[in-house]
C-alpha cells in the first residue's frame, strides 16, 4: 500500500471503530438516514481521502462497500444468516467476522479456542455447549472433558469487553469462574445449565467482582457446597440484577442476605430460590419484590406451622405480585398452601409443578384458572384426570412436559394414552411435548399427530423397554409414523416402546425437518439406521443406545457425518474395526470410543466390542485433553 | 432361550431345599471349596409356596443405567420426597459369554439371590439352572459367576447375599466348559 493509502485506511479504521461503538439506539437512528451517507462517516471519509490523495482517485470501492456492509450486517442476528453471508466472498467473510457479536458453539470440541479468537474479534456474547445429552444419564464416565478452562483463558485475552457467557454441559471450576470475574469488567450475564465442577466459592467470586451483573442463572447444575455465604458477597450498593436463579444449589443460604439483596435490586424480575427457602422466607421476599415476573418458590412449605392470624397471608403476597407470569419450585410442597397461588393463575404463562407430588384433586382447582398457560411441567402424579383438566382449560398451551414420579422401568405409571389424547384434543396449539408413561397406544399417538399440527418437538418415553401398544399388542411403529407424517414442522423426535425397522423407514421418509433424533432399545437391524441416515436431510444430532445397529449401519452414514454435529451410539453392536473405518475415511470427523467406566481395561470378552461411539466434526482435529479411557481412532 | 421347562419343575419339586443361589456360609470362600449354609432362606420359601410358581412374583427388573432417561438431578430431587433412603446404588458390569454387549445393573435393588437371577435371566434371555450347595448350578449351560474384591472368580450364591453385594466387582455369566474350574457339576 502507498503511504497515502495507508493513511486513509488508518483513518477509515478509526471511523469504523467509532462507528461500531455506537449502541443499537443510535444505529437505529442511522438507518433512517439514506444509506449512502452511512451516518456521515463515509462522507467524512471521502473528504479525508480527497485531502490525502495526490490525484483525485475515487475511494477504493471495496472499502466503501465494506463500510456499507458493516452498516447492514450489524442488524443481522441470526447465526444461520450470518454463516451464509460469510460465504459470499473473502471481503464479506471479513466484515461478517468483525460484526459478529454473539457466537454460538454447539460442540466445544468442534474447534479450538484459538480459532474462535482469530476469526471473531469483537465477541460480546458466547454460548458454548460441551457434553452430549446422554451424559446426563450416566452413560459417560466422569472426567470425559468439556472443560471451560481453555475457553475462559483464550477469551480473557481476546475479548476484555465480553458481557455474556452461556454454558451447557461444561465442566467449570471455581478458578474458571474467578478468572471470568477478573477478566471481564463489563460482564453482565452468566448462565450455567447442567454444568458441574464448581461450588459456592466460585459463585461468590462472580457475585462479588462482576459489578455490572444482570443475570446469574444456575440451572440444573451440580454446585458443591463450599459453605461460603455467596449471597453476602454481592456488593453492598444497588445491583443491576434482573435475574437470579439458584434453585439447583443444594445448600442452605443466608436468608437475611438474600432479603437485603432483593431490596437493593430494583431491576430484579426473575428470582428462583432453592428448596431451603421456606414459605415464610418466600413471603418476606415477595413483599419486598412485588415487581417480580418469574418466581421460583423454594420448598413451598412452612418452617413452622403457626395458627390462624400469626401465619403470613401468602395469598395476599401473591395478589400483590401482579406481574408474576412464571411460577416454579414447590420442592417440598405442603398441599394446604397451594391455593395461595390462585391470585396469579389467570396471568400465568408458565407453571412448573414437576418437583411436586400433585394429585388430580390438588391440580384441578388451580389449573381451571390458568387460561393463559403456555408452558406446563408436572409429574405424572396428576394422572390422566389431571391432564384432562389441563386440556379443558389451557387452550394456549404450547409446551407440556410430564415427568415420572417414580422413574423406574417397572413403576406403576399413572398416565397413559388417555391423557395424551385428551391433551391433543384440548390443546391444539401444542408445539412441544415430553411425556413419560408406562402404557401407550398407537391410537393416542396418531390422534396427537392429527390434532396438533404445530408440533415441532415430540418426545415420548414409554418407560418399560420394548413395550408394545398395550391395547393391540402391536409395535408402536404406526403411531410414530403418523407423527412424522402429519407433523410437518417436526424438528425433534424421541422414540420408545416396541419399534421395528418399519418405524425408522417412516422417519427416514417423512422426517424431512428433523434435526435431533433420540433412539433407545428400538429397531431390528442396520436397515433402521440406514433409513434414518439416508433419509433425514436435516439431521444434526443422532443419539442412540441399546439398539441392534452395527458397522453396516454406521457405514451407511459416511456421507453425512461431516454435516452433523454429532452421532452417539452406545451399547449397540459396533466393532472397533467398523469405527476405525469411519475414522480413516473422514479426516474431519473425530471418532471417540470409550466404555462407561473410567477404569476400563482390556476385557477378553469384549475386546473388539465398542461400548460407546461418539463422533463429531472438528476443524482442528482430535482434542489433546482426552482422558486415558477415551480412544480416538 | 435355554431349558426353561426343566427349571420350573425342579423349582416346584425341591421346595424345601430350593434356592437359586441362596446365601452360603459366613466363612470367606474361594471357588467352590467352602461349606455352604444348609438352611434355605425362610422368606424365599414362603414366597415360592404362596405363589406356587416362580414366574408370577416378578422381581424388580434390573435397572438399566440411565433408563428411563431422567436426569439424576431430577431423580434426586424427587427422591427426597420418598421416605426410603435409597443409597448411591452399586452398579456392576454384567457380561455373558457369547453376547456382544455388556450391561450394568444396580445390586442394591435386590434383596436376595433369586431376584438377581431372575433379572439376569430376563436381561440376557437365558436360564440358569438350579443351584446346589456342593455342586453349584445344574441343568443349564450357563453359570453365573462374579469377580470379588480380591480378583477371584466365584460362583454366584456361594456367599451370604450381603457379603456378595459388598464384594462383587463384576458379573460374568459363563458358558459350559469354562465353568468346570469352579467346581460346578455341569
């Protein structure tokens, strides 16, 4: 570049920098101006350039274009759109990389932290996912990996302005949290979902050092009790807290500190307490935070049972919280107090009863007022009768999850196809369902497929393995076939019950939008796996356990694996040779093989047998942190 | 499925001496050389007499690891409501000669040998024959064995149940010829 050009491009990058620092409000103002002025920076640019150039050359078209592009790309938030934009040409790739503020990484091992920081230079928000979902069910040995450490180290250097970190199924240590708290002065949001490896001492550091903290959400994570009073570690001044969720923290808390924190957090909208918070404490919190929109109610049980007037008026507290639209908790519910939530029922859009043993009679008086509910989670203790009550009232229901009170294979199972059918008839707008049961019929599943065309997520878990339709004795093929055929928007499917290869032929034929498929104890042969791998063009995540699929089935997906996020096959019939074949054929795919123990040794019985195969695409080759029990082929 | 019919008959005939690997002696044992307890477990006897057959009273099914797919976080949260204090569970691997897959089962789910044996038979679709104190298992090619803390391979049923649960590291259902070394008559 000539001296003049260097000068002008230096000026231009300054303009760009200035431009990019604009917050969204001023950017929105910028759009109302005609595009060619580009909020006057381009014209200023042109002036500067004409002063510096010896001859009257027009500004390099690429630079102007990049400027305009940045202008436009700032408003592209969808990562799919951004990915597409980045493929147009190098120039667009570069500009897109500079304007991507939110990065989503679905598999932390698909690339190295260095690649992230080299490509994207202005990241403010990072979403990172680690272990595959079947790790939640003890199918993966501890210490498999997915450590946050290398990521926090890399981003601490590269993105000092980082504001948001959202982790799922990652191993996060207290040191990692400390480094995070120290490295990012403007840090605003920390969300840890299904994570482990840290304790209350790590939380305390975040609470103390992240002075701009708006969101601290710990969801379904394992948090060790280091006996640190982390709630007292928040700064004494007014906080910026908008959301505080600690319902998974299994340790007692300092109630007074929590109360004082709530008092000095005027922006607090979401508060989810843990089971150590009794009704009395909850009452005090509610009285001090009537602006709450989302409340996790703790145990919902009184510490002391007082008589008559001495008892706090819980219903009044709920009445005062006019904005509550989301209720959860009820970890140790004392049924007599449940009616206290009645004042907020009409406004509720989300209700989570899934930790409470609620009977149909307890549910009915509550649910009949919940006309606006969109999300409902419960235990199967509500029985088919309870589901019928939900179907009668909750016409706006979009998401239903019914978990088993007794999560064993041979438990009683109080709900069945009756409840499912009732829901399908009453809740026509249903989009997502997770349903655990012991008895199901093809008829009920088919009815749902016909009544609920908006379904995008259908997850049915018939808990007894290989259970057929309990009325006809036939496999569940027809029911699941109807689901994939009729629910044209289906993106996620989990199957169960007695299923033959036929079910999978339907999935392959009709499941054109399916991205995630979960299979357990199903199918007869490799054909089933082939149907799916050859049929479902959008398939990204495939998790299979205990099904008779072998090397032939695995091979049938060779053309796909580079375009998928991951494939998990455990307790199937794979051999090392078969897995090695895939590894050799696909250099961009990492093939991990391991058992379910971290002390696996050579077992003569099972030498060639592969207990678990986990394969995923990766830009940076096999990971260096694999523990001994993991073999990367 | 192997030899299911014989198994049933034997069970009914030998009501008083019946055991499917009932507890043996209190003494520590090594492969089949120990003295075994002579008396049957009272509970088992009653159970069999009242039901007449063994097939009706279904023992708890072997709890497969991670099934049903409910996160342990949720399991534990609901667990605290139940009054039973279920412990951590003692999962051991089970392999069967000739089967290409392994299983894991939780030994703490069972209270005695017959329950365990029923579960294993269900899981691997085989039949174990009848257990005799001196001669081990008869009437089937398959013999359940386990590796104890010392690394010795033992016959399932030789030691008292509690001792078995605490010392069993893994199970292996052996087939025919290999079993001779354990002093079982096949």
